[in-house]
């Protein structure tokens, strides 16, 4: 493996002569800013950062890395908590300046470059009253989120982000540019929808769009002492939801910095406002909320309403698994664990999955989790590096305490850096073996391995 000290300077000069973006070496102005990602716990130093502006830059970067024996990390939005977007001593292919977005309002499609975030995506598509399922937070990248799944406010109506993917332009391990769609390289397209980071760099992604907005969305919060009743009500509320509603439950602290613990339900109805008002009315009428901000609003505002809880650079350690069921015992365990949380920035979340997501077959895409149910997520977030050990230990202990309540599946986009092997297998379930064999075909040397890795194999 090459490192900065052994990297051939004349080779970098050759690359630089034709590169449109920027090549950043340690010590260069902008290098430290470029190597930083969302999770402040990740502090890695690539030998070279290739800040690409287009597909040709990505091709040159992949070829340069393979020619010089450099590991490749690919940065989309940089949100992956496991820190897969950056590496030590390798080549970081940084897509964060690739911001092209072309909306076709007639065909209701959009093509967006791999460095776009959901905020940018929504801004461009909402000009035409259109949207596609994106993440719950607007600062997440479309790249990693779509290639691994994509749970969001529109999923009940329109499926996961990856269910709306029409095609991807991929730079493969050999540096070729290929199109993956139902018609072109269909097996690659299957793999890209759930395990995309293993198969290449998606320089462009094309999505189906839907008319969306205005919407009804927001949050109701109750005192922590009522958490059990609130979450039992959430379970009942989510048993018969129309596709238009997506709803999550959270044990979290008030955003005013007081550290007051709350039990919240956060929901979005993406259909007509009158229907939204009726569908979300039970949330407003249950108990005596201390906070109720459910109201008609825009889809863009909905996608940004929780951004403040996830500041860039905060320290993060997450754990997650799909639940077998949201039983009273599971609820009680979450409440007990949240009562011991050492940080007012942390939360325990349950994401309800239903509707269009569950009408796709388990093996229609590489993403197999198509059963109606709940995903449990420990968001351990804090801001003082001196508290690292305490907050990581809390996340692990909370995750372990919930073991009796897990189903078999894990969501690949939430896996932590210390979760490999069995965890990745659980993320792909019955699709894992087919993915291994496709990996052998498209990336036999495992060039793209700084991800939730699927090793080549038959
Ligand atoms: C605050 C926060 C909120 C989140 N909310 C949601 C949510 O609502 N729904 C949800 O489903 N998930 C959510 N996630 C998880 C999210 O899906 C993953 O973190 C995802 O990996 C982020 O994608 P990214 O492009 O921002 O990240 P990155 O860290 O840049 O990339 C993640 C992985 O994808 C690869 N990758 C990224 N872009 C490309 C590309 N263009 N081509 C090839 N590989 C690429 C990277 O190499 C890496 O392996 C959230 C995460 C955070 C931190």
C-alpha cells in the first residue's frame, strides 16, 4: 500500500493536469475541512483527497487508486455514522462538490449527482411540486442513503428511496462507466438497490418523482412519565395507517437544553391537507401533550424539522435492529434504558415501516426488509470527547438490553464500524449469497471494501 510519503508526486502532477476538481494532500489548505464528516468521532487522514466535479474525475480517481495500491473511500453526504466515507492513508473520493440536479417535470424524473444532499434535492424538485422519498434529515446525502435503503417521510406512499431509483451511472472497480437500470445491467441494478456502495461509485442517480405538498407534519411530545401509555398508543395508531402517513416514536430530551426527558411521536401525512388533519388528529387528541407542533407545512420544512438535533461534528455512536414486535416488554426496556442516558442529545427511536415499502418483494431488490414493523435505533450523540466511553457504553448496553425483542434483520445504513460479518449478513438476509456472487463478477478484487462489506464469493 502507498502512503502520503511514498505517493509518487509526479503521478499526482499527471493526474492534476487533467483533473477538473481539486486534489488535496495533507497540509494543503482545505484538506482538513474535506476529511471531516458528519460524525465528529471519526478522525481519519487520507493520503490524498480527490474532490471530484464530474464522472471523468471519478474515473481518474478510481484508476489512480488501483494503479497505486491505495484503498478507496467514497464520500457522498458524509453521514454514515460508521465513518465509511473517509480512510487513513488511502484515497478519499469526495463527491461533495458534485451538485448537478436536472429535473424533468414532464416525465416526473430527476437526475442528481452523487454528492447532492436531500435538502438540495428537495429544493430543486419542489420547484415543480414534486418529490421522492428521501431521508428524515435534510443534510444526509442522497448517495449512501439511497444505495443502502432510504427510510423517510414519504415511504408509506412511495416506498424507500431505492424503490424510486430508475437508474444509476456507476464507475466500476475497473474504472468503466456503466448504466444500471431495469434494462441495462439488470443484475447490477438489483444489487445497487440496497448494496450499492459495494459495486461502484454512483456518479449520477435518476429517480422517479411524485406530486408532493403541502403536507401535514410535526411532533407531539408528552412528559417522560407517560412514555409507556404514549408508546402503547403509538403502537395502536400505527396498526391501521393509510399509506400517506409515516410515523416514528422517540424518547428524547427537550430541544431547549433543559435536559427534560420526553416521549414524542413524529409524523407526516403527505396527502391532501384535509385528510392529513383528520389522519393526524388522534395524535393531537391523545393525552395532554406538552408540545404539539403538528400543522400544515411544506415538504421541505418537514425534511428540515429535525436537522437541529443532528449538528455536524457532534460525536455519534448508533446501534439498530428491526424488532420482532413492539411489545410492552420492549417498550418498558426502552423506557428504562432512556432513563439512564448520559447525554441530553441522545434518543431512542422506533421507525414504523409500512405501506409501499412492504409491497415490494424480499428479493426484488437487494434490500430484503419488506415486512410491516418497526426499526429500533439507539442514537447516542454527545459533544464532549471526554464522554466518549460513557456514551458508547450506554449505546451498547441499551442495544444489548433489547436483544430479546429483535427480529432477524438489520438496516445496513445504521451499522456501526465495529459491526461486520454477521451484521452485514443480517442486513441482506436471503439476498446475501446472490450479492456475493455479483460482487465476484463486478468487483472481484474488492476494490470497494470501505463500506458495509460484502466479500466476493460464489
Ligand atoms: C443525522 C442522520 C440522519 C439519518 N437519517 C436517516 C433517515 O432518515 N433514513 C435513512 O434511511 N437513513 C438515515 N441515516 C443513515 C444514512 O442512510 C446513512 O448514514 C447513509 O450512509 C448516509 O449516506 P451519505 O451519502 O450521507 O453518507 P456517506 O458517509 O458519504 O456514505 C455512506 C456509504 O455510502 C457510500 N456512498 C455514498 N455516496 C456514494 C455514491 N455516490 N456512490 C457509491 N457509494 C457511495 C460511502 O462510500 C459509504 O460506504 C441518517 C444518518 C444520520 C447521521
